[in-house]
C-alpha cells in the first residue's frame, strides 16, 4: 500500500474546492492500493509527511506568496524531515488572486531544500473555480495516486 498526502490551506473557499477535487481524484475507484490522507495545513505535521510516498500541496496566493498556514506547515516539518524525503514525488495547486507565480515559486524554493521531485505540472487557477479547473484538479489527484500505485515514482 502506498500513501498520498494532500496538504492545503484555504480561507475564502477557492482552494478548498480545488483540494476537494484533488482528493476526489486521488480516491478514484481504479486506484486501489493508495491510501489518501487529506489535511488542512494546520493539522498536518512531521509524522504525516514521513508517512507519505507522495505529496500534493495546495495554497491560495496571499500577497503574491503562499498562505501563512502552508508556510507554517513547511517550517514545522522542514528540519525534522530534511534528508528523509529525497525524490519524494510532489505536485502543487494554487488558488491565485493574481497569476500565482509568487506562491508557486515560494513552494518550489522550499521543497527544493527537501529534495522533493515535482512530477506533475502545477495547477494555477486565477479565475473562478469552474468545471475545467475541477477536472484538472481531479486529474492531478488521480495521476499522482495512479503513478504511486504503478511504481512510476
């Protein structure tokens, strides 16, 4: 059994809609050998990250940066997990107010220090979360979960 951890923060609800879609995709009925744990950033910790075989991070774009809650999660887990997560596959989704590049760059900069491996293109939604974004988020969850199950990562 493989383990997929989804950690996100949402305040306005936009990133919550995206996280729900990612989780729904990760729990797709065709993916049978992956346990999914979806947690708000404030409820996730070192044990969750060390449990994971794959990671999906979700954040709103706040002032051109990731949310404080996701940054706090990464701050709390970075040093205890440093050197223990090399090549852990990850992906990112951003509920953006602008173009999302600041939030995406900040997340990538931190996880680079953990030697994680980005395995799916990021999803950045700078508009209303419509059916197209929901579909992309579901595909992201399914793709990462299926890749874990098949041993691609």
